[in-house]
C-alpha cells in the first residue's frame, strides 16, 4: 500500500497512518498486503491481549454469529448477564454497565459519580479531580478529564467540573479537595502519558482521603485491565478497591466493547432511563467479553503476563544497559516503557521496517504491549530487533557528535 492512497483518502485525517495495510492476524503475528510478516508488540494498543483471532473467542463469536447479533437492551440478554456475573465474581465490583469504548466507559463513570452525589447523597458535589498527563478518552467530558492540553485544543467550551493535580503528589491532591469534590479519577499506570506507575504510598493516601471526604475513587483500567499488568485489574497490585472502575481495550479481544463496573451502593444512582447505549453489551459483544474473560481467568493469563513481563523487562535491562540513548525502563507486567533521551518516532519506524511493531507513549518513550500469551522465543526475537535498532541509533548519534 502506498502513501498516495492516503492522499486520496475519503477519511478524516485524524490519524497519521503508517503506510502499511494489515490483512491477516494470528497469535503474535500480523501480515500486510505485501506479504510482510510482523511480530506484534503493540496489539492494537493493548486490545488483542490474547493475540490475534484467539480460538476460544473466535469459536464463541462464530457460533453466536449464526444465532443472534443484536437485540435491544430492553430485553434480557443472557450473555450480558453472564459476562457481568463473571466480571463481578472476579473483582471488587457488584454491578456492570456495558458500552462500546473506553471513552464511553469513563463517560459513564463520570455521569454515575455526579448522579450518585446529586440523586442518592444529595450532596451537591460534582467536581472530579484528575491528574496531569492522564488520558481518559476523546468525548467532550473525557477529554476534559484528560490532563493533557493537546487533546483539548479547539474544542472549547469544555464541560465544567474538572480539576487537575500532579500525578503522585499527595500534598497537591489533599490541597485540591474542596467542598464540591465528588470523585477522583486515576490510572494505575499512565499509559498514553508515558508509562508512569502510581506510587503505592500515594494510592493509599488517595484511598484514605476518599474515605475521609466522602469521595468516590474511579480507576481507569481501560488500558491496564484484563491482565495487562500481571493482575486481572491493576488496582489489585495495590491491595485497594475503587468504587468505580472502567475497562475496554482488552475486554473483547478486539470486538469493540467497554464496561463500567461499580460497587453495590452505586446501583441505585443508575435507575431505568438514567443512562444507556444502543449497542452496549449486545449478544455478540457480550459473547466476545464472556469468551475473553473466561479464557483470561480460567487459564490464569494474568500470571503468565506477570512472568513474561518480568522476563521481557529483565532482557531489556540487560541488553540496553550500556546504550546511552536509554534513560529508564519501567512498567508493570506487559505494559512496558523505554524512556529515551530523544524522540523515538523514527526508531519505532525502523523497528517496523524490521518486522517489529511497537508504539510510542509521548515523544521519548517506546511502549511495548505484546499479547499476554507471548512466548520466550518471541520475546527474544523482539528484544534482538529492538536492541539492534537502538544500538544502531546510538552509533549514528555518536558519529554525529
Ligand atoms: C485508550 C484509553 C481510553 C480511551 O479508550 P477509547 O476506547 O479509545 O475510547 C481511556 N483511558 C485510557 C487509560 C486509555 O488507555
């Protein structure tokens, strides 16, 4: 596929697309329309957590395709009930709302927090504290919640009621809580924002402050959820429970679906007519969730991700130790960032041209998001390719200096 096609595209140019068109995916591998093969360490941005076309999900969806695709949420949808039961049985949540994306899940969380305060508590509080460098989505409310100016440019007026605090800064958080504060919304690992982990001491202070001030804790697990960090949900690493959390990316193995999960006390805030989605949790979407979640839970995929992540991080640390372009390697499970001393965009391109797909997280960070069933041999191959690219870049930089 050539660049000319992009120039004539009838699509909005919202993405600076790579000049590559993929036509087939299987496990850890993708093939483009020229027959080139790629080792996929980006997974559609943490979506295909079980690899491409995983058999249990493919089989379940194929069967469901022959039975029923869509029915309104005005009907009982057994697959949706069952998917919700599975997710609540394996998390701290008691109730689930299905939607179609991460932004929609976060939008639902924001609405639920506001409505709980207004309809259930009658507190009159509506403000939500979020964090600098966060990413919560592209709808008006979720881009406002996002702590990055670049996603807001040109979209004013933005909804009111959001306030931003530096990530991992307990004193700033405490100072920002006021009489209008209703909730705090946070990622356990800021993924788009550069792969920055929430500090455990900070998270425990945050949980404590939420108790003290009657605030809801909303955790955005859109990227970190479904085993990505080595636990089913990343907040499990911290031994604390959110009041609300959201998932989407890895939830349906690539079938577009999101979910907002919450504690029982929040159930009554979302009564009939309060919120909805035509496509949320249709038989097809719920089948994708059910098959994905059953596989991830039944095969203890989070433990496999933890093990593979430890191996990948160790290999990277060892092989990149002397590379002057590499500042730090960080992350949790199979959400790993390599922070470099300069912009990494061209290096990501160089890796792709050698058959390895990785992605950036901010200008200077290379982000690795392989599927959670990635093998050691595949990790070795990816590490060899990436370290080769970075070694060459370091050499080029040295000759230029
Ligand atoms: C990707 C992402 C979103 C937005 O999800 P969409 O499905 O693109 O709407 C929200 N929060 C986090 C943490 C994400 O990584």
